[in-house]
């Protein structure tokens, strides 16, 4: 019973925790009080549910308990907070009704806008939103933002301090302010999807819940600002990428590379919608593509190709050339290397790869290119180097299998025995 109740708490927090927190922040207007109240509610659930059983509506139980905990926290800090302000908070928190799901989702999206306040530096806005509202750990955020965990922790601490010192209000921005915060909000949603689609490490190849939440938020953002090209491009990119997820693993949970994937398992409806959204986004931006549009265009080329051999690698290379010129990154650079290899030859890819900074993924790409030119021993060594860094368990197992295969291919063939 204890294990079942604890599992129910963990599932509810993972799936609903961000929404509960977002609703409470809207009500209280103070992130720290809301976070403390939610944490106390989780501890209360861990103590109560094993005894009383899992409630029929776990999210409702946690939400109402968090409200009561927030009231307790405000009472404890009454001497520090203004009494009139406390009274308004108490009235709102004491309400027994729960907002409908569409309001909860809207709270979450709009609170991402709040975390993306222009007084904060762009990377800080993304880190704060990913931590506060998406629940990512500093290590996960560091992986998405390509920085260190220590630097991310410092960034988050300074952001909270700046918000408190400058009295930055946690309020929903006016409609006229939404567009100014749009790039950072799109960055948060895309980063959440990236953390789910390509986690840095862990036992799973991807986080289905994080990907689904990112797609849902992108859909809400597009509904909120349908005339803006950027939300349409972000939603297109997420749909086109997520459409291929069912084919990324086989029935045993092993990684299936793009050239080996069963394209019949791809979500054709999501691909069609993603391409339509991309075309609409490009029309609205008069053909001046941003980074999300270029990434979506690359994903669209893969999505519309009937097979790996029929992929238009020349067009994909052209798109990567544009992407690295306006938004250079290690991931874009490695994608460009792969495209150049397929559009030209492995030697071209290896030459381009030498210009990029080494990383575990860099070594893994280099191993495949070396194998393409018959340098199997060097390929095995490169894969060994790729295993020194973080990787998910399925990806690690895939690289280990490839390394063993390359080692076998590197062995000299046994001479034929002479007939006596």
C-alpha cells in the first residue's frame, strides 16, 4: 500500500505539479510561498495517502492542500507581510472551487510569460521558467542551455534575488506586452521539449510527459497569438519531431537510427499539420526564416521523404548552412556535418567535423564517419571516447554495440588453411 501511494504521489507531481504550482502562484502572487506550499502539500500526501488511500482526484487533493498550506505560511509571516494584502490572499485561497483544466493550462502558459520578464537576461528567463514552472533540475537545464550545473544554480539564485530586490511583480503581462516576451517564451517551450526528446542522461531515451506538455504549451501559445509566425514555427518543429518518436526505439527498447526506422510508424497527420504550420509561419514572416523555421524546415524534409535514400540531403545541407549562420550551436554544427556527409562524402564530413569542439556526441558522429571510410579501429576508439560523457542508457547501449561491431570489423581476416 505504501509503495502504491508513494507512486501515486510521484506520478501526480510529475504530471500535474507544474500546473498546481502555476495556479497557486497566480493566486498568491509570490513564487517562494507557492513553492513552499506545494512542497508541504506533497509531504502531507506522502504521510496521508498510505493511510487513507489515494484520493479519487489526486490533483484536486494536492491543490486544495497546497492552498491551505499557503494560508498557514502567510499567517506565519503576517508580521512581515502587509495585513491588507494578506486578507485578499486569504479570501482567494479559501475558495473551495478548482479552476477548470483550460484555465489551469492558461495559468501555466501565462506564468511562463511572467518568468520571461524583460528585466532578466534572456538565458536567465529561460532557466527560471524551466526550473519554476517546468520542474527541470539545474542539471537538466544546464544540458539544454549547454552550460554547467553550477553556473545554472548561480543564475537561478541571482534571478530570485533580483526579482526580490527590484520588486518585479509576478503578474500576467498586458496583451500589448506579450509579443516582446515571445522569443523567450518560445525558447522555454522549445527547451522543455528538447529536455524530453533528447535528455542528457537517465534510463529512458525520452520523457513522453515532457514532450507532450511542450506540444500542449506550443499549441496554447499558437492559439493565444495566431498571427505571430514564431509560435507557429515552434509548434511545427515540435510536431514534426514528435511525429518520428514511435520509430526511434524497437520492441526491445533499443535505439533505431534514422536510416533504419520504419517510416510507417511515423505520425503522418502530425507531419502534415507541421508542414502546414511551417508554410503559414513562413508566409507571415515574408520568407525571412528564423531559427525555429529553419529547424522545422529540416524536420519537414525528413518527414516528407519516402525513405532515407530519397531524402533531399542537398536541401537539408542548405538549410543547415543558413541555421549555423544565424543561430550557431553544437547541435546545428553536428547536423550540418551529417548532411554534408550524405550530400557529398564522409571525407567532407570529417573535415567539417574537425572544425567543431569535441563532445560525447561529436565523438559518436566521428565514429560513424570513420567507419564509412573503413577506419574501424579508429571508429571503435572514438565510440569509447563518446562513452566517457553523459548519455541515456539506451544511447549508451547502442554505442557499445556499435563499438563491438567496429572492433570485430577491425580484426584481420583469418588466412585460409592450405589443403593437404
